[in-house]
C-alpha cells in the first residue's frame, strides 16, 4: 500500500515538470464546474501567502539570472502585478485579462531587451513556486493533493502559454511595424512643385507594398492638394498582372481625389503587359521618361491656370 | 469578450445601420481606418443585395479571436431566391464599371476570406472575414 | 433627411451632412436635377466629405445625377471623397466613370469656373 502511494506521488511530481506544457483549447475561458471549489481553495491559499511566495519567486528569478535588463525594484513591481494577475486568472479562468496584461507587459519590456526565453522562464518559475507551495500544504492527503493539482495544472499551463504567446505576438507586431516604417521610408511621395507630386517606385512590389503606396499617395494628394501626380515605374523590378492592376487602381483612386496621374518609365514590355490584362492605355496618361512626365505635368498645371486662348479640341 | 450584433435587413435604411455597426466594431477592435472602411463598404454591398433580391434577411457582425489574431466576421443571411449560377456570379471582369449584378467579386476583393453558400430553394449565406493587420 | 442645397452664383452646392439612406440619395439626385432646370444652374457640386462609405448604389446614383444635370446643361463635380473611401471604391470596382471629381469645394469651384468659361468662349 505504501509503495503504491509513494509511486503515485512520484508520478504526480513528474507530471508537473515544465517540459510537458499542455496547449490550451482555443478560446476556452470557462472553468469546469467540478474544479471550482478546489480552485477557490487553492487561490485562497495563494493569496494568503502571496508576500512570501512572491519573494520566493523573485529570488528564483535572480538565481536563474533572468531579467538582467531590469533593476530589482522593477522586477519586484512587475512580479507583484504578474502574481496577482496569475492568481486572478486561476480563479476566474478569464484569459482575456491576462492576454491584455501580457501584451501590455511585453510592450514595456521588449524595448528593454528582455528575451522570449526570459519571459517564458519567469512564468514557469512562478508556476513551480506555486506548485511546490501546494505540495507543501496538501502533502498529508495525497488524494486531495491530486485533485488540487488536477485543478491547478491545466489552469497554470494555460497561463504560461498565454503569456508566452502574448509576448511573441507583441514582438512580431513590433517587427511588422518596423518593416512598415522601412517600407514607407523607401517610397517617399515627393512634392516638387506646388500641386505636383512625384512617386518614384523602385524595386519589388508585393501586394502589401502596393497597397501601402496607394494609401500613402492618396493621403499625399489630399495633404498637398495635388492636381497632378507623376508615377515613375522605371525602377520597378517586375510588372505582372497583379502589379499592373494595383497601378490601374492607384490611377483610378487618384482621379477620385481630383488628381490626374501621369505614368512614366513605361517600357514597351510593360505596355504590352498592361494591354494584355485589358488596361485601356488610351485612358492612362503615359509619357516615356520621368523628365518628360514632369514637363507634361507642368504643362497641365500651367494649362489649367492660364487664361485660355487656344481652342480646346483635345482628344485624349 | 466576444461580441455579436445582429441587424435585421428589410429596407435601405437598415443597410446604413448595418455598415455603421460594422464600422463601430472595427473601430473598437482597433482596425486601421482603411480597413474599417473596407469592412463597412463590404457590409453595405451585402446588405444591399439582401434588400434588392431577398427583401428580408439579417447581417450578423461579430469579432473573433483565433490564435490571438483579431478578426471581424460578417455573415449575411437570407432566405431569398438564391443564386442560380454561382461561378457566374463570382466571375470577375476586372475593369468593370461599378455596381453590376451582385458585386460579389468586388466584395471578395475587400476582405481576407469570403465564403458563399447559396441554394435556389433555401437562400444565400455570405460569410466574410477581415483580420486586423 | 433632406440635404441642403445652396445656390452660389450659377452653381448649386449640396453638402452632405450625414450618412444617407438610399432614399435620401435618390431624393437628392432628383432635387438637384429639378433645381438645375428651374434655376438654370451651370454647375453642381456635391460635397461628400462626410460620407465614410461609398458603395455601388451611391456610385450609380451620383453617375445618374451627373447624366441628368448634363442633359439640363449643367456640369456636376463630386468633391471630398476621402482617401480611404476612394481606396475602397476602386477595390470594389467603382470608378465613377464619366463623373468629374475634385479634391474639395475650393477645387470644385475652380474646376467649374474653368469648365463653364470654356464652353462660353466656344459658344
């Protein structure tokens, strides 16, 4: 009998090792009915002993040489919030609050140079500290201990997963933001004369970049009150049907804002592509090179401003 | 917290209500202005189809969280005449001047995911999704 | 909801103040067409700055409007389409073909001045 008890206790301890994290079910934030009273009990215990357990946790963090980028005071302050949030989520199963907190925390510490392994590490340490505390309290009645752990483990695993995922996603979001900023820098919309914008497009255009270009240009038209836009595609790496469509859309959208678009740098090959996809080149204002395009633009602007003497029988 | 709004579509006034609700939810979720405009426009078109062809229907607007990515889901449902020839309805003449037929290829371009189920006997359900970038 | 229509010289200016239902748009279209005829306006400006969505119905109605006013001797200019709205429109395939557009009221008036002057000097 005793051997059986010991064996089960060993198994139980093994199964709490951090390497066996169970991924949470999607969007599950409800706590199963049967575990509610148990959770309440262990949460009460964790709250009662919060000071001591938090200190234990902070000590372990320092021992493991985690969060070296932060000062002791900062670690303690964050430890307090994380601990309280952790226990709260154990109780309510409301993961959204924890997600929000995880994102908020990540937003603060990523710029400080905290790495993913550190964040995962400290959450797992907390998990361990709390688990050990539960062992200590309930070890006399291992059946109760098992039931307590049955309640605790899925909840704790979900928390660890949530925080880790939250951190990684925040990181990805920041990287995307930076990429966006780089893209924006690499495609300036230039105002060279009053009412005239030039958009030189260089390099590869993927759908995302194409869309960003269009949005930037449209905002630029509004801000600069541009009447003519010269889009130069001399430097565009490859023009396929998708990119050509984006170009056509950009021209059409610009017109809706009252701006005329002149496309320059159109090679015979690209012209062919456009015709093949059904673009009516007769409707698109095209000029050979950028210089010619600017001159045409100035002419258009001059034409609009000066009093009209010549007959206006233009067929474009 | 997941939220869901159901707008009953019967008249052209409801079209405006539905798209405004869509815009509201998109703003709440922090979608960029361009994206929330795309969503509102898509809802407007789908709601309008319901009024024009089915007379009655509903638009369900909800948010969804999958692997921590936020998305707006819009379901446009009706028990109208249904679409007899779906491939034809989804055919895209890219240089189309706007507003012919159901405009479904256009709606598809506005969103990230587009699903169409339609039967001549039981009606039409269009489900669209847009992810927060 | 009635959209206020102002007369400025030989032009009519309709400034949309809030989201319009289909019926409101149709009413506006007809009101403008009627006024153009009665007041012999030379130009019409419809300011859609406030509209946050322009869908196929709105697009069709504005095109009808431009057509109707042209038949009555007036040019219509749509002004104030927001960048995000323009973007959505072209994605949807709505290009307002055959309808003149300008950035805002000021540009719209400028455009009408030139356009109507042109037809005067030709006439």
